[in-house]
C-alpha cells in the first residue's frame, strides 16, 4: 500500500468509527472478557481511536515523548481555561485551584497510596529533581544509578557532583537485558559503603526495559539506602501500585501514558521522607511536613491539573490490564515481523514482564539516523532515534489509538528501505 492509499483508508476507518456507539458504552460490555482477547478486538480499539483528535495524515510512533490527550481531556481543560479567564483570581485561585485536590485524590487511588504523599507537578523531570536536589548528601557520598538513565537526571547528579562533591556510580547493563535477576545482581554488587542513594527507571525511556523495582528497594532498605524511581513511562502503561514497590520517591509524567494535558506530572514521597526532603522552591517552615511544599512554583494554571481527573476517568474506561495487553500486542506485531529481517536486531526483551508498549530495534549494516529521517520524510512515520555510547536504536511507541494498518505500514516501510 502506498502512502496516499494508506491515509485514505485510515480516514475512512475513522469516519466509520465516528458513527459507532460511544466509547464508554462499548467499554462497559468488556467486563468479563480476558485482556488478551480484548487486545485483538479491533472494533473496541476503533472506538478508542475515535476519542483522539490526532493528525491522521501521519503515523505517530513517538508517543513516548508526549501523548496527545483524548477529546474529553482537551474539552475539560478548555472549559477550565475559559473559566479561568473570566477572573482569574476568583475563578482560578478561589475555585479551580481548590479542585486540584480531586486530582490528588484520584491519582492516589490509582497509585495505591495516601493522597498526602502525592505532589502534583509539571512533569517527571521536575518531580525527580525535587527529590534529587532535596535529599541531603555530603562530599564523598555516592549515588548508584545506570548509564542508561534519563539524561536530564544524570545531568542533575553531575551538577550535584560539581557543587556538593558527591560521586556518581552509573552501572551498565546489556541490551537486550538477559533477565530480571541479572539486573538485580548488577545493583546489589555495585553497592559500596559510600552508597547513600539509589536511582533507576521503573521502565527505561530507551529500550523499554522494566526493572525489578521491589527487589532493588528491599535490598537498598536493608542497607538503609533510600530509593528514587523514575516512573515517567510506567504509570498507566501497565498495571502496578506504587505502594507495592516500597520506594521512597517516584516521579511521573502524566502527559505520556496517562494522556493528561502536557505539563502535568506528580511526585510520590513516602510520608516519613517528606519533612527531611528540601523543596526545590522555598516554602514556609510550617509546610515542612506537608506534601504541598513541593508544589511551590509561583502562579500557574489550574486548568491543566484539574483536567487530570478526566484523563484518569478515560483510562479507567479502557482498563489498565486491557491497555497493557493492547500495547504489548501492537509492539509484538511489528517486532516479530521485523525481527526476522537480517539487518534488524530487536533491542528490547519481549518476555512477559520485561517490556510493555516501548520497543526498540537496531540495525546491522545500515544507518539508523538515515532510516528515521526517511520514515518521517517519505512515509510520514514518526519514530525516535535513541543514541547511546553502547548502542544506537530506533524507539517505537504506538498508543491505544494506533491501528493494525499503521503497524503494518510501518513494518513494510522499514523492510522496503532496508531491502532497497
């Protein structure tokens, strides 16, 4: 199928979906069906697809950067913005700001923790830097992380090294990862008497590798070492509760897999750690043990944060088990096909529990940067080039609004370019 025919067919599919019954009504009929079965129900996912007002002239496989929000979330944010503009002091400060507490409560329910442990932020970078810069460390103290952690977080520790004299121990791990046990042992063996903090991703933004969070946290806590977990990509991509992880800090970007407005995130801080953790922007001493001290950023809109409630409701209508199954189904479809090509090396581990909706592949005897540019410029397919000193990969992140035609169109385009 050429590009023009592909986009004409997907436009027709979208038009038919618009005539179907509402998504929420369809979702209510799925309660007793296994998630794996629903993952392949194209009628249901067509309903989900119709809830997004995405640009259908391109194929977006870079949802790992930031996801579009569904129509219901966009409409909610616009309502709150319009109402804000009618004041904004009495409309935003006196009314909409107070409703952010509903978002805090709903996030806590999904995370399985106390609402007084949730600070609403603008993204995971802000969340994690609050923890990274707020934990007291002295010269010679060591932070243990990996060399595949998110670059901004590594930069934060590098600044602390220059400013405070701490040391950063960034361990390596293979791509693809061999096993969860291997990941755990790498952390366990890297701990030294100087290790005062451990920081790692729940699921990496690169290859989509999921980490054995609870095992690492248990090991760290047995040595009285606090743990920061980067959950930017994990929250609402696959099922778990933060309370089950037993970490001390957990940072999230809600504009990724939760489909909330861009510029929303949260930081979980274990209640016993709140008082000892400094806020990134100063708050009065009376707030020392109040989770809201981490939200001190000056004047900012309430509309984005209030619309988080609508995003949570949207995810609940889909169901996290069904959502995770669908993302794995889409990833497996392109990875199984391209993995047969002699020039392709799959860089994520497809085993259950090792990955979810983020996949990556490398090339043998071909230029990944050139392929990424060609896919975008000639086929209208957006992926992400992920360079690293130990490998270079192309990250592929479809979403719940992705259909099988787009997956197959992508795989065909890659095969055509590699065979050319």
